[in-house]
C-alpha cells in the first residue's frame, strides 16, 4: 500500500498547489477589478469638476456674473487639471488603448497657455515726458486722460496748465523693480476677488505694498528732473496736482470716473510718495471693483500719472456738452461751485446748475435755466500742502458762482471740444482769479439712451400716480426704475454687507460707492449732482440713480423694500410692479471688454462639444479638438470599458453584490462610493440599503409593473427570429452563457449607470441627479434584438416616440436609440428615471411584433396607460408645461 500512500500525497500536494495558484489568480483579479473601480470613481469625480468649471465659464461668457483675470486663470486651471486626471484614470481602466489622447491634450493645453500669457506690453516711451509733447496719438504711452489734456493744449490751443506725465514705461519699470508685480500677482491669485470681503482685504494689502516699495533710481531721477524744469518755467517750489491716467481711463464706455486717486497741491519733496499713492489707487476698492465689473485685465491696467501746475481758482466744476439724460436735448449743462471743483466732481455737495442753449431765439447762445444752490462749503488749497474744506462766507453761499456770460463762454468751449472729438464730452474746468478759464480734463460723456423707439426720453411721471412716495422731488442722475431692499451706506464697513439687488442710499454721492453699482438695483443720495463721478458711472452701468433727495436717509429704513423711479425723482415703499414694467434690462458690462474677449478665446479651446455621437465613425481619440471633447470621449469609453470588463469576469472577481428583491432577473450592484449603507461582507445587498437616488428611481420603474412575458407572435414573426438568430453572427446568444440575465448597476449617492442585457437586447441608463439642475442629466441607449433589422429599427423608433412625448431628445440610427434629458430639477429627473426603468423591462422582445401595426399600437396604448398610472404627474392633464 505504500505506492497508494505516495500517490495520494503527490495528488493532494498537486491539488493544494493548484488551489493556491487559483486563489492567487482570483486575488489578482479582485485587485485589478478594485483598481479599475477606483479609477472609474475618480474619473467621474474629475469629470464632474471639469464640467462644473466649464458651466461657470459659459455663465460668465453670457453675462451672468462679473469676473476678472483670476477667474479665467482659475477656471482654466481647474478644467486642465481635471481633464488631465480624466485621461490618467482612463489609462488606468484600459492601459495603452487611448494613448493619443495625451498628445491631443498637450496641444490644447499649450494653446490655452499661449492665450493666457498674451497681452504683455513693451514700450519705447521715456519714463517721464513733458506735457508740451503730448497729444491724442500718445494714449498708449500716457493714458487717455493725459493724452486728451495734451491734445487740448497742443492741438486745439485751449488754456491748460503746464506739467508732465509719468508714462506707462515708467509704471512698468516700477512694477518690475525688485519683483513688485510678482508680489501683487501672488496676492491676486490667492484671493477670490468676486467676494467683496476678500476684495476689501486684498485692496488694503496691495496698496500698502505699493506705497512702501522703492522706486527705481532711473524713475526717481526722471521724475525730479521734470519737476525742476517745471520750476524753471513757472516759479520755485511750484505746487502740482497729480492725476491718474491709467491706460483705458476716460475711454469711451469705460470712464473710470472717480475710481482712481487725484492728489492736489503737492510740493516737490512729496512728489515720489504722492506718485506711489496714485499708482496704489489702481487697487483701491472702487477701482478694483470697476476693473472687475468692466472686464479689464490687471495686466492691461498700467497707471500713468499726470502732474499739472496747481491752480487756486475762484470757481470750478464740470460741463456736459449735452444732456446726459436726454439724447434729443443738445443744451450744454454746467455744474459749478466756489473754489476747487472737488465739491462738484466728488458729489459732496449740491452745486449751481446752468443750462445753456446752443442757439437761442436770436441765434446766439443763452442761459435757458439757472438753479443756484446753497453752497455752504468751499474747497481751497492749504498753505503747506493738500486741500481743506472751509465754511463759505455768508454772502457767497447763495450767490451764483458764475455769471451768465461766463456760463456762455464755458458752453462755447464745450461745443468746440465736442466738435473736435466728434461726440459729447465731460469736461472739468477751473475759473482762475484773473478771470480766465483753464481746462483740467476732458473725456467722452456717458449718455443714457432710454430704451424707447426712436430714442425719445421716457416721459416724466407724476410721483402721485403710484401712491404716496417716501421721497419726491429728487433730480434724475441716471434714468430707469429699480426695486430691492434698502441698504444705507455711510461708512466703508457698510459696503461689505451690501446685498445683491439692494437700493443704495447714501448721504453723499461719493465716487467710492461705485464699487457697489454692480450689485445695486438703484441709487439714492441726498447730496450730489448729475455731473458727479458716481452719477457718471451709474449711467455707464445702467443703474437708476437720483440725487438731491433731501431727507432720504430718514425716510427709509435699512432692509425695507423700495422702488426707485429715477425718471420721476421719487422713491416708493414696496415693489411697484406698474413701474418695474418700465425698467430696462441690465446690459452685460463685460461684453466687448478685454477680459470678456479673452474668455471667448480660451472658451473655444475648452467648452464646445464636437464629439456627440459615440456610434459615429469620427468618435475617435484623434478627433478631439476641445477639452470638452476629451471629457465626453473619456466618459463614454470608461463606461464601455467598465461594462465589458464586468462581463468578462467571474462574479467573485469584483466587489459587486447581487440585489435581493425577488425579481426573476439578476441585478448586480457595484458601489463606487457612498451608494450603499451597511455594505457588510456577504454576496447580497437589500434594496433598503441602497442610497443612490437615481438607482432607486430606476428601480421603482423596473419593479412597478410585473413583466407579462414576450408578446404573442405569429408564425411568420417567429420564423424571422429563428432565422436571424441562426444566421447573424453579431447576435450573441447570451441566454446560454454564464451571464444570462445578469445586469449591472454602478452607483454613488447621486450617480447611477445601469448596463442591462436581456437576451439579445442591450440597454444602458446613466444619470446624475443633484440639487443643481444645470448638472443633472439622463443618457439612455437601447440597441439589439432578435428580429430582422427592419423590426429592430421600428422598435427603436417606437421607444423614441414615447420618450419624446415626455421631453427627451432622441436620435435613432439603424436599430440603435440614443436619448437625453438634462438641465431639469431633481423631481423631474426622478420621474423620467422611473419611466426609463419601466421601459427597460417592458420594451424587450417588442421587436417581434413591429411588423404588425395594430399590435404595435395596442402595446403603445398599454405602455402609456401603465406610465400614467405609476406616474400620474406625467398625465397630459397634470402637466402644466412639457419639460
């Protein structure tokens, strides 16, 4: 018996070795499967992040939000990083099959980087130039404001004080010195500038950084040299005013009115620091917000600074060469106050108002309207430096600050400038003590064009037409109607709490409140003027505004909803719908801006989707041309690869569990993440443990009506099925395979992918369901069958017709159906998933009867009756609108 013992020992040892090898192979298979599922889960997560960023870019491009360069860079980075992740995880699922994707991705990424790095300037201008050499053609060197001043002085020949300009090249030299621009760039990159609180902190940090930073020696030398030449031409120790002249400032449609700092009455010893303070005002909260709202890139906002001999005027103010509120009125509007023009341009008081007709009854200009204000404050130069507000002498408070003759002379200058520039102009002026006028700046006037046919102004409404107003008798600074919660603003911290769509109420029409205009539905100020900086920007932004609203601060309460009728100069409690019907839609301020144009360019490489049909011959990796194409391709291929892999493996190889719900068909659930509670270690999962909303909705439809079996088929139909099964090698007789009636759910809490095979039929349902309708979608594909091609195609058309009745977009190619439903709220997505669950179970084998029209119609009626019974909200009488 020794031989038997020896044989048994060898046999048992061999069997043990085989078992160990089999176990090792199974363990390797389980590890491979687990790794594939991890890759698939992470691919889905990266796909969602990339698509979300693309949606944000599209919303911004269409004018639904304000954004800056940091937004574009951040969104591009998000998309690029996540698309790279998607490619990496597809490679993990199917190694080596889609290697060309990395090459196409690199080409697209390089194109995006080139666009983001474009727009850098290089200038050959001097660091500082005398004003005598400046004209309009030098706007790229000295900024539009000082280019206009030089044009007035040197080309038109009107009186302008002498001075000089620190050019864009001087600014670039400062920014490059000791890495200042890089430091600013880091702060911008790390800040969500769309958030007001973070923008406030960013503004403070950058301004401190600039003021504390040294100027390069060459710029200091050029700056002091020009000041000394100015002293020689005028008088020793001459004081100057420093005015911003940023590139793009005072350009048509983007005035930057009052957003940057001007420093008056500056001595030579203060010149360097004052220059840095003007440069720092690029990042003041109003300027930073304005640039963001208007889509002006930070890299395009070089700050030139003009220095002009400081005047000590008798009076000063602003001229509009025509009415900013009525395009049919060509009268010249002048606002004037004693002393420096600061009271007028800063909106800290109510000035005198003169309206001059271009051609009176006798053919000459004449004053048509004169409104003299109580001017109790006057701004004058301090003896040492700066300016100060003083109480006006009693006898001058109510006296006109201009004579009619002086008003007519100013109107003549305004008409001359309008003719030269070919458009209405906004002009700042000063009346010197010797009696002559000096012009301080000139820019295109923002004219509010009412949204009425023929350009006629809106009729002046009677405030009593809509009940008792809270405020009445105010002056229209920007036309229109707005409604929202009142927010009273007196100090800077008040601005941080300003609500979206709020009514801004303030005592003074200060330029700094312009930082709130993009959120404001309307503006009300007690003091100010139509010609103030805030009014100018309000008209530019299309925000209704009234000023001179005496008692407004006391008449309204914080948080109270109010309607501002700027055309009637009144404020009403609540939202007055009759007035809001007159409100013009807010235009997209970003459109046409440099930042918006850049977003358009980079979006062309990111957002368009060209690969839409997975069954088309061109649906190949080599044909992707955008990052959206890559996400679509990778998503489609990853789902197909996962399903094919699951079909090739034994059940025990993957971490799937069989659904235990008493149905005759086998369903396996593969939890990608958080789709199952109480997962346990067993081979089964119960329905009550499923947490995937889309899977549960599908299952409701699958289990709603028991399948009654295949339809009755006549002899001819039966023979075509037998013949097709016997002669068509493309039909896989899966009913005889180990995968018969095995169907797979891949799920997360919000995601579900169902791959199902019933006999010769194949279908897939994929859905994402979130609280954000823009992210929600359902994809449904259906193909196959055992009948001939004509019947299979008719069955695809049959199902498409039902789905289209309930809001799906469907496309039939051959015997294959693709349908999509998207962009809808969670409840509607859930209803359609239940519908698809039902159709998945009850349209199998219908291809057998598709040659019999009567039988097909009978089944359609039966299917619709079932749908309306299990989903009564979809019944035509129940649906208010077709989703």
